[in-house]
C-alpha cells in the first residue's frame, strides 16, 4: 500500500480541496514561518525525514538529484547555497513537496 502512495496516487489540488476546501500547498515563506515557530524537530532531522519519505516517490512530488544532494548536506548540518537551518530546508523543497512530507 505504501508503494501506491509513492508511485501511483497523486490527487490534484482541486481533488484535495473537494475534501478540504481551504487547503493549499502554502508558500516557502509560510512554511518557513511555521517551522520557525517552535517546531519540535531540528532542520537536520526534518531533512532526514523528508529524504526518507520522498526518496522513492515517482509522482510529481519526486525530488530531483540536486534536491537529494542538498537534503543530504542539510542532514549533515552543512550550508546549502549560503543558507542554513529552516531557511535552507524551505529553499530545497517546493511547497507541494513540503505539504507531502508534512510535519
């Protein structure tokens, strides 16, 4: 069943909104604000969680190779394009991917 969600199931935003009318993917800025407000995980731990969750995904949520490399850097607490912490995390993934990973 988990492969179904990673490789097959991909509801459109409109389909999601039929069930959750106010849902949207958010913006990088809104995600950054949410993470900076007392989020329990560190950016490194969240990056590790996201990497594991997105690694085998084949739908439009799929990470490209640069995203994989940059998440691995963040897992090791390295700087990513001059950014660190939540700012780096939110610059690596798209809002759609962050909504898939959740928190």
